[in-house]
């Protein structure tokens, strides 16, 4: 087995089990513990694992918010499929809101060129990527810029969102569960997401399967607030059924 294959297998085990142990991995892959430690260091540098005593934990299971660059490098194929599925939810014309995040950024890349859309976003990255598109009018929400997410927050942003009403809002989440709804680590981000939900006629959640079952510090929406939840086919079927019973239609991309 090549190092890249072993590292991918380690990452998959960490996400499935919630934690991996150095000694157990060394026995499983028939390599030394030093080799496993190098693998874990490599994965940590790429922002997908966090080293802990004796092993590692996937960043999705931690109570902090990974930086945007780290999130963009994770589950790229799944996020691409989610974004393509989300295109079918777009209006033929009108206004949409794109929340800041790696999966919504993928949707921005997939926006078709054959329809006129007004895109409201508090993501600097998304606004820059869409600025040159002749069929898209970009409305960038102002406010304090968070360096971790490159998104604007606080009172200026909230005031702008209070004054608009869009056809569809597409947004992401750090965690989704039947018990807690949709949650995120940062209260300022949660306030913006809450305002985005209130400003839309329909709400579509874009989140990969690793977000399911996770709870974070601040809730910004309940499941009944969401019309459609688009995820990837790695989501647990029983968990998807429970979520659908609580409100949103679940689409597996």
C-alpha cells in the first residue's frame, strides 16, 4: 500500500470511528508507529485531522471551526456533487443568498450563465468569484470581516439582511442533528445565518455527511426551518430518515 492510500484509509477510519489510535493503526497496516505518526502529521498539516495523545481526531468532531482553506481541501468530490444537485433548486430568474462556506462556494462556481440572478452574499471569496459574471448582480453584505471564514458579520451585516427578501437561501452548517437542529461554533456567524434563514422564501441546506450528528455551541435554525437538505451518499440512511421526519426533504447527491 502506498503512503497516500494508507493516509486516505486512516482519514476514513477516523471519520467513521471518531478517533484513531497510533498503535492500533500500526498493527492494522503492518507498519511502524513512527510511520503512522508521520501519516497523522501529514493529515494534520492538511487540516483534516487534529493530533491528540496517542492518536488523532477528525476536525469535524472538534468544537472549533476549521479555517476556510482547510475545509475547501476536504471531501472535494462530495461537495462538488452536492453543488451540482443544488443547481436544480435555483430559480429561473430572481434572487438568491449564498452563505459563506466551502460547499456554497462550489455552488457559486456552478451557477449557470443562461439566467439573470441577483446573488446576495457575506462571503468575500464568493463575491470576487462572481464579480465578472455578466448575468449575475452581486450584492456583497458589509460588516466586520472574520479572517477564519472570510465572511462579514455583526451589526452592519445584520442590518443589510434585515432589509432584503430573497427567493432562495443556500447555506451551510458545522453541525446538524435532530436534537439540536443546525449549529455552528461562532455566535456572530450564527446571527448572520439566522438572519439569512429569515430573509428567504425557501431555505436549502448544503452539507456533507460528516456534519450529521454533530452539535456546536450556537444554534441558528431548527430542522423545520429548512425546506431541502442536500448531502452526499455517505450519510447514514437512518439518520437521514430521522432528519426528513423532522422537516426538510433530504436529497443524497
